[in-house]
């Protein structure tokens, strides 16, 4: 059996197939091997690295995982040696990683850097060496109105905002894109059980589907089919597979919990697919918010217009709508909810025709707050349909705004690589739903499903009967929809005697759903995924950490870590140069190429338009995306003259003229650290900067302090002593990256504790203003 997805236009890459980008080095490609059994997807992700730079390097690669995925394991192959990692507390992992760097060994550290994003750190990769980092993770899929959608994220598209201040990324965890980068991507996906009989198609890649002969498949799994990429792929778009023609059903999986204090305790996954009764159509009170920022240029804005037209197909005279566009600002096109008269529908259709990606940045939170309006008891309940690629860093405040608003948020994510974690959180936290739609995916089907959900009853009562007391249970969602999977996790003191029963009540009707049997899982995956869901619900950092260590889970408090200890003759010498792996530019992002099948026609809705109204013109026009310019810093005091050459991109600080003397001093010191940070990517450049600072500052007091430090230690360490002290004692916390701190630590390593203490006393005496500001 062979199957090929409908052919789609592909962003072509000319020339040989060798990876390029990040100065033409290190990441050679990513290989994915996965298996889907029921609704559980287990995935092994292999990242292949090679150092051909002629020098020692440290590679750092920040990559995406699917929403709800749990990272479970790490192994690394270096040469002919394969090693396995373990989950330890994050601070300990960071310390051991740095110690291994200093010792000339090769450590590997994998940590969660932001919601949905993880970072793989590979230290001291010597010239000519190859390494493979292998990560294992698992996730649950959901049956939605007739099928499954499986997505494997591969690329992080450029996002609006500040990745460090808003996204929580460390300076070395860059997600910058390089339009010249190209990394091969391969995939092998085995599908077992009932899903093997589904109709398979991929809107993102050309695929081949073949049966797996019995001795190749997992034992006892029955029929299995294998999906591979027909012509290979690149890390420039998410892999998406549709599995249609399936019927959702309830099931229950149980496993030993592993709690030594409760030897009979069980971890349980109960999944339901309730069939809710048909009901009368509920009139819509719908606020439509569409992303018109620059990142939507090209494929995404075209998809958005298709979606808007499809919404128009479903509007009834009893419905009410409002329509907003947003980017840097929120533009109310139809500012209040108005009945869908023919005149209003014509006005809406004309607004769609004029919808372009011409509003600059993506101020999503401000736009949502404006659309929600003031919160009051008398406010009319309304739903929000958000159409966006979700490419923003300011995630947590945006999710909180949605949770507090009292509006259900129904999200349609449009792009080849949408920010899934943000979009699904917005929907789940507000009781709405989320659909992700790639450029060649059926937007009409997605909108049809959304309208069905929008017209569903708001108030649904849920009650779950386990047949015994529970130690812990995941919260039931505020909303469920007909024929869609609901996953519930629990920890029980005793083994289940029968599958739990879900009782529901909606629109005057009641019903229940229950799995036919209880399945046992001996792999440990169920217990670990249950632990991950429980950790998400805890408020105590101490309890979260204990649970993560018990189940070996990667969270914001824990990391996967291992170290390859080299023989003395093979130790790395000196500090590695930092090489951040830049992403390929996401296909279609901001008008960068296109992955849309040009044979598709845009279905402009006309059935409600007056006869004299011309059809909507959907010709895409090029627009200029506003650039963000940074002004040079003001004069920041007597030490700033030397730093101007390093600070062309330093933003103007508001209210700086009103700073008191201590604050002014701290601002100057931050600038000194910023100048050093700019040179710290390579140890050689950092050392040159330290020598220049020692040899030629324009401020006599600073020069006097550096001269004094040179007498205490020596000329090569004087500037490093000062910068190290400033970084540790700024009132706002350390300002240097891990790489810059590593350089300073290397320079200062030969100094004795007595010399370090004497130098610190000299610095404290010379900089009393900063010392007081720091609370020292």
C-alpha cells in the first residue's frame, strides 16, 4: 500500500543538501522516530552535530516540542560511546555543567527555557568530533469531530517582543532565524491499533505510507503502517498528519505509581469521548479579532481571509458580531456587537477584502483587553474568535487576561509553525477551543468545527465517579464539546476494580461515558505523564521539585544532564567559543516564501451579499513592515565615553535624567557590563576587551581603581575583578550571560581567595554609591 499526500508548493532550496547557517557548522540535521498507539504518541528526536570549525565550540540549540509533551529521557553518542542522562535539580545541573566545561570534559544539558521550548547545550565539542543528542518524549492526542491531528514542531518562527524579559529565555538560548540556514529533517512514524486504518494525509509534507511486516512491528500491536517523508524535508515547518475516518471512544489505562509509602497506589489515565445531545442553534454573540501584524504577511493573512469568509457562510440573522484588526494597535472595524442584517454582512465582507498584514508588531494582550471590554455583572456574555499565528513572547500576562475576562476564546492558529503552547493555553484557560491550520490544510473544516463549538451550550456539568477515594485528580475543564476527547489523570490508593464513569448534564439532558475495560501499562510512561500533569497543578515550588525528581521530569526547576569524562590526554584546552544554532526561517512567515498550493481558490462568501456588491478581491499586496529603530544612548556620565563604540543599539532609558547619584552609577555600571557582553562570544575577543579597558579608560577615578587592582593582582585580571564584582552586586541582579561569566571565571581562576578578598575591599571602598544601592 502506498499513499501520497496532495502535492503542495514547496519553498525550494537550491544547491547541495549539506546544512548551512550558523556559520556553516554544527547542526547536521534532525531525525524523528515515533510510534502512535491509541492516542499516545512516543517520539525519539535525534539531533546530529559535527564540529568542523577548527576550534573548540559549545553548541546551544533551542527547539520546540508539542503542547503537553513531556520530555522523558536523554542519551548522547560521542564517537563510539553512548551515555544516558538523568534529571537533577536545575541549579545543580548548571553548576555541574560549568565544572565539566572548566575541567575539559564534554557535558550535555537539556532544560526547559520557555513554554513549549527546550534548549540543548553541548559543551566542549572538539574540532572534527561528531555527537548525537537523542531525546525521548511522549504526548497524548485528542480525538476531535471525526479525526486526529498529529503535529511535530520543528522550527521557532520569529516572535514579537523581548525573548529574555518577556519569554524568560537566558541570553544564550537564542531562537534567531537565519534565512541562509538549512537543516535536513527525516521522519519515520509507525501507527498501530485502530488508527492504522484511518485515512492519512499530510498538508505539510509529501508522505509515503507502507504496511509494516509483522516481524518489524511491535509484538501484539496488530496491524501497523509506517509513514515516511516522500522526498525528505527541512526544518522550516511543522510536520502535520491528519488521521480521518476514526470514531472516538473512551478508554482507561492504569500503572503502578511507584510510591514507596503506598505500594498499591495507581496512576490512572481515563479518556472519554462523550456524545452530547443535539440542541437548538444558539445565536452567536461573536467578537472577531484578526492578527494583521507584519508576521502574518503572505500565507498567514491569506489563510485568515479564507477563515473570515468561511465564518460569513455560517452567520444567521439572529447572530451578532463585532470585528477588530490588531497589530501595534487594535482597530475596531465593527466596534460593537451588531445584528447580522444583510447590510451588516455586506459591511463585514468589505472589511475582509481590506484586511491586510499592515499593522506592524503583535500587541496581542492589549488587543484582547480592548476586545473584552470592561468587566461588569451587566456585561453581555460574548465569545471571541481569534485568528493569529501567535508569534509573541509575552505569554503569561496574555493567558491571565484571557482567564480573567469571562469570555470564551476560540483560537484559529494560521501558519506553517504557529506558537502552539500560547494558542492552546489561551483556549483551554478560557473554556474555548483551538484549531491549528497549516497553509494547505482545510480552513473550511476548521471553521465549521469552530462554529459547532461556538453554538454549543455554555453550562455543562461534569462529575467523575472513580469507585473509590482519589489521592489526586486533574481538574475537569470548564467546557467539553460533542465527540471530542477529554483526558483526566488521577492517583488512587488501590487498583481500579472497574473503569471510572463520567456523568454529564447539559441543556436539560444527562448522560454518561465509560471505557469498556481497564488496560495495564508496564512501561512506566503512564505514571510519569500523570506526575507531569500533577506538577502543573501544584503551587508550591518545593512540592513541584520533589515530584519532578521522583518521576524524572524536565520542568522549569529540573534539567536532564550527563557528562562525558575525557581521558587526561583528550581533555579540551581553553574555553569553547559559543555557537548558537540559528533556526531556518519558517516557511511563509512574514511573506518569506510560500507553502500554499496555488491551485486553491479563496472561497469568498457571497450568499448574503447584496446583488450590486462586487465579489471580494483577494490579491495579496506587498507591504512594508515597520522596523524597530533604537536610538543611541544619552550621555550617561563620565565613564560612558569609552563605551559609546559598543553601545550603538542600547535603547534610550526613560526618566534617566531624574536618577539619583546611586541609580546613575548603577546605570553606568550596567553599560560597562553590556560592553563586555558584546565581546564575550569568543574568549579571545573578551580578553582583548579586558586588556583595552585596563589600558585606556577616559575616567581618572576608574583608571585609579583599575591601577590599584593591578597592584593587588596583575594587569590581566584587574578589569575582570571589577566586572565580576559589578555583575554580582548590581541591585537588579546579574547582567552577564553564562558565556561572559565563564570567561571572567577563567581569567580569575589563578587568583587566591586572599587576593580576591583584598580586591573586593578595594572595589567596595571606591564604589560606595553602588554598594549602598545594592544593599551590601
